[in-house]
C-alpha cells in the first residue's frame, strides 16, 4: 500500500509513520517548512518539503508518486491564519469559498479539492487504535466523588461549546467553568485554567459533534500531562475512541508519577 501523509507539527506524524511502517505501508510525505519535525524523513520512503499554502505543489507531488489515498496528521499552527501567507492560486481559490475560517472548514475544503484530483483523505486514526482513549480509568488512580461530578458537568458543556468550533477542551473546578479552549490551544488553556482555579482542576477533552475524523483529531500526550502538573495537577478526562493519547505508555507513567488522574469518558 502506498499512502500519502500531509504532516503537520509535533509528534503525531512521527508516531503515525512508525505504526504505518510496522504494517508494511510505503509512505510519501508532504512536510511543511517551519512546522514538520525533520526527523520524519527517516520514517518515510520519500519526503517533499513545501511552504504552508502551496496546495498545487502538494497535489502535483502526490500525483507524481501515484498516490490516491492520504492522511492528514499533525497540526498547523493556528497563528498562521493571522500571518501573511504566500498562498498559491489554487489555495486562494479554495479558501475564497470558505465562509467561516476554522480548522474543520479549511481542511474540509482542501479535502474536497484533493478528491477532485483523485486523492482521498482517510480517517486520521488509521493504524492508531491502540492510542485511542478507552473507557474507565486509564491511569491507576481513581477519581473522587466531586471529580466525577466535575467530569460529567464538563462533558455536557464542552460538547455544546465545541459544536460552535470554539474549542474541544474545558477546564472545570467545583462545577464551575474556569476556562474554555479557544485558538490558544489545549496547553495554554490548561495553564490559564490552572492559574484561575488555583490548581487541582478537571480538564475535559472531547471531539466535536459529528467530528470529521479525517482531520483535527483531538490529541494529548506527555506534554499535556506536564502542563497539567505545572498548573497544579488534577484530572484529564478524554472521550473514548475519539481522543488520541500519543506516547501512551509514557503519558500514563508521567500522570501516575505526578498524581494526575486520566480517565476515558
């Protein structure tokens, strides 16, 4: 199987590539200058570096490698929406039809353009089943009664908020909304929530209702746990089957070391 990778930042593309290679898949990656980890090149059969906004170059590369299936893994820094981008003509045309600028609307438009060229975007959880949050206690530490209540309270609220494309993470303490993730991302939302809540907060991360699992997959990892520890610790509640825990074993060990509780809901 030949598979294209549209590789964003952080560890998600690396872990995806490792799992795909274990299953004998040949990987051809489009990587973004200033975003993608350069170590990805050791895990793929070929890599092509472009700037964010070079949609036509991406499509030309995939077609030159006879790629008809691809995955979009890893984030592109949200601040790029407010930076002058060198969009090519195809990207300008595609984005001109996007009425609301969000990760979902932008990537959905790009997915439609790829499909016109015979390149189908696959579910970004492909090969990563073992990294998905599972129901119940993921770390070995049980929740207290008030923490369980805060988790249930947070899930109900963030499912509604996320439907408006605001964010997928909420920080709760004592049935009070302390912070809601916006464009600053999960880590900064946790820091803000921990500062306001004075530590020991409950962090709930979910997918959006009717989430398109080809892109914008909710992800946590060791860095998330370290940020929660820095914020005073607490609980990390993740939607089962929808949130990826990258470097899962390391993430769980860190959480248990810091006394942080991870649970799938």
